[in-house]
C-alpha cells in the first residue's frame, strides 16, 4: 500500500465493539479507502493494492466467523 507501515484507524473504528459480521467487515473494508491513498507504480496500481487489502480484511472475517471453512488452496 505504501512505503511505510501504518495503522488503519477508520477501519479499526468500524470494527471496534461490533459483532463479527460480514456487514461490519464490509464497512471496515470500505473505510480502508479513507485510511489510505495507495501508490501506483510499475509493480501494481493503487486500485489493485486497495482491493487486495480489502480482500485480506474479508478473509480475516471468514477465518474468525467460520474456522471450519477451508480457505487455503491445496495443491
């Protein structure tokens, strides 16, 4: 996302005190767009980086909410 490590205060606030629901994590994923302005360079574009971070947040939701689901690709 950027050259330095940073917290996502708006995404954190969207999750604080909320139940572990898909809706809460969707709000947090949207808040990431307010927390960061990803850079674009020859490796990846800003939209790609933001969508990747949002996807990781959604994946965290499924890991917490449904630990019985197999989320890993097996070769």
